């Protein structure tokens, strides 16, 4: 029986010719990732392991990005714990404030994630690297600790859902709309325990940043990973960013899939996920047809989902020469220092500031209600982030609407959910 | 190994943000995390939960972030087991890894109500609702998972 792309990568890393869905395997890891929230718990667990030390100081990435620059004393203690662990173990890829970025934007940019890798990260959005043809998945702190110590992790081999993407996105429609559409279609547990494998000739029309966004939110459908085939664009990206050897795996022609969907990219519309689940999606046309406009207080453009340069360029195109609505707080967070610099060189930051937005250092802060844009009771935010659960960005009575950078920027100008088309 | 306690009942998609809101993730101390457990979905939970009590929920329990703080907070609050129709996969791994027993059993998740007195036999997977006098067959843990839970987590198990 044929294997899916994910199964082939896992088989190769488990030293097996063949794996099948449901099989328990132990796989070698190419990279183990943690941040300032999850690493301290992992480090505490690692201290309990009798054989001290890490399996490979070059294959661990520690990225304090959630509550940095330190938001309070307790966060500072967590970051200190991570920093001291990194120094003690001579971790090559520890990224301090000033060189850090949001982990899932930073690691591909630094060339640490390439096609064919098996990567675990103590952060649920670790699935992002599937955009480059890697198997990557989120785990907890204990798995991270065991991974750092042994270089291995156990997995239940997943079955897969295949998404056949055809055609080309319309103007103002992006990768975010593709993944929100899919989550709206299959639900927040529609891909539970499974791989989401994206195929089809529509992929060549998606930028790398679109693909990162799509793979990033596989977890929001319950998926174990999201993965794209490795094409010329992905190879060019890896050649530009990485010196690591990559391996291209392709699904067998006779691989089995639990379900298959075909999605015409050209038919997709700007899509917004209403509170309090990413599956509560409406197209912009459905929003416009609502009796009352959805008035908002804040817009956040950033995060591991949508803080990349394409996202900022799109937001700038919308905001150029305009001003955010009176009373609107528009917070823009370039995801890495490099993206920040690019945005500066391209004049995007000037556009944002002139439009009345603020531009922040890279941080996950507002996405998870940590800091840098917390919502009060009754407030509404259109956000390019990935979750709109109850209390996600602040008070339990606040509301988060997930959208693309285009919709978020347009909404900042009008003060209600809007599309640049208007 | 058995668990016995009173049930707290929840619905679909109980996410890790309501189990332990991120505003408290500047701590990793289990006892401190426990004081905020379920705060954004059920403010009364932490006041009323007693050692041994059981959480029962329907689909996709623990969806969202990878924060191990979620099962840690539940365990430190005294909960002896979580029963659900399905669990989100990272939460499932994390619960096993820290030694918090969890059981997938759609029939029990639907048939048990808040406040019921429930007993669980981990060796056989049998769940008994003593209030209603009903029993359900959950999946018993495979032996290696039982050992991890008995050792109070993966790391202790590795050390053994």
C-alpha cells in the first residue's frame, strides 16, 4: 500500500521501509523547538532526567517570543531560566531580544527548517514548517524535554485528508482566506489526529507566505500537521535561507486518504471567523449582508500566522494615504527583526505610522492575551492571528474576529469589518 | 488503579485558553496554575472541586495551544480523570506525559451528567455512573501508558 507524504517522512526517520496509519513509531528528530512559555516547564522536566545534557546543541532552537521583551517579573524569570539553560548547554540557536522573532516566522527565515525534516516544537503552531515540505508538529513541554535529551519522539502515524487546490486567488484573497475557508468547511476537529496534505496545480499560484499561513493553522482544524509538496518556489526559498541539506518526499500515487476535497482558489472570498471558534466563518459578502455592521475597537496585524512581509505589504497597500477610524487602535507587529527591517526599507512603517497605527517589536503578546493589546469587556478586535476562543485576547466578554491582513487593514480604516474591495 | 469522584460536565471544544488563560502563563507552578483552572469557562469550578473529582466533556477537549500548563492545572486542582468523546491530540499527549488519566468514551461523555458520582477502573476501562446505576466501556490504557501514568509521568517512567 502506498504512503502519504507525511508517512514517507516518518518512515525514513524511524528507519522503516513502510509505515501505516495508526502504527506507533519512534522517530529521529531534526529540530526541537521551545519558547519562553513552554521551555521553562521542559527544562524543569529535563533536570529530572538522569542522563543530563542535550542530544545535539545544534538541533535545538530556543526562541523567547511570547512575553518578550519581558512583560513582568514572572516572565523575566522564565526568560532568565531559558537563557541560562541555553548558555549552560551551549545551544547554538538561542535567539535573544534584538535578534529574535516570532518562532514560526523566524526559524524558516534562519534556514533551520527544510523539506524532509521531522520537527517537534512545544508550541501548537509548529505545524507551520509543512509549507516547506517538512513534517512538523506541536507537542507539550514533556515531549520537548524528552526530545532535547534523546533526539527522539514517539508518534502515532497519522492518516490524511487530501486538499486538491486548483486555480488562482482573486485580488485581496490570500492564504488566510484559504485556511479559514477549510476550517469553516471541516470544523475545528475536522482533521483531528490527521495530516492535512495540500496538493494540486493551484499551489504554484500561492506565495511562500501564503503557504506558511495555511500550514500554520492546520492545528486549528485539529490536524497533526499540514504539508505542501516541494516545488521550485519552496526550493528557491530554502536555497536563499538555508545551508541545510533538504530531502524531497512525494506521496505515492496509490496512497490512501480518509477524505478528499477539491477547492477552487478562484472561487474563494475574503473570509472572517466570528467568535468564539475558528470554524465560525462567514464570507465578506455574508458579513455585508448582515443587518448591523460589526463595529470594532482594535485591529491586530501580526503573529506567526500573518506577520510576514507579504502580510505587511498587503496591509500597507490598504492603509497608504488613509487614516484609521477615530477611536481605533491598530497594532502592527512585524514577525521578525529581518521583516521589520524590510518593512522599514520599503517605507511600510512610515505608511503605518502616518495612518495612525502603532508598530511593535516582534512578539506573540496580543494574540494570546499576554500583553501589547489586551481587550476590555465588550470590546471587539479584528485580528490576523489564529484563535478567537473565549477570552483569548483579554476579557472573557471581549470578541475576536479572525481575518486576513487585507480585511484587518480595511476594517481599521472604517471601524467595522470591511474589505478593501469597497 | 481506580478513580472515584463527583462530575463537572462541559460541552464541545473546551480549549486550553479557558482551561488556563494565557494571562497566568507567566507562572509554571502547578499549585498556582490550579487556582485559575477553568476560570474562563466556569468560575465556580475551583471553589467546588474536591480531590478525586472527574471532568466529563464532549468533543475535542483541550483544543488549541500546546501549553502543558492545561493538564498540569487540571491535575493540580485534584481532578483524577478526564472523560471525553474525543481529545485534541496535543492535550492527549500532554495528559499522558504528565500522568493525568484521560479516557475517550463517547457513550459515557453523553450519558453522565454534572454532579453524578462516577467510578473508573483504569485496568478494565469500565466507567460506572453510581448515581444513575449505568456502566460504560471505555478504552483501557495500553500497558505502556498505564506505566507512564503509574509513574506520574513520562520523565519518571524514562528514569525507571
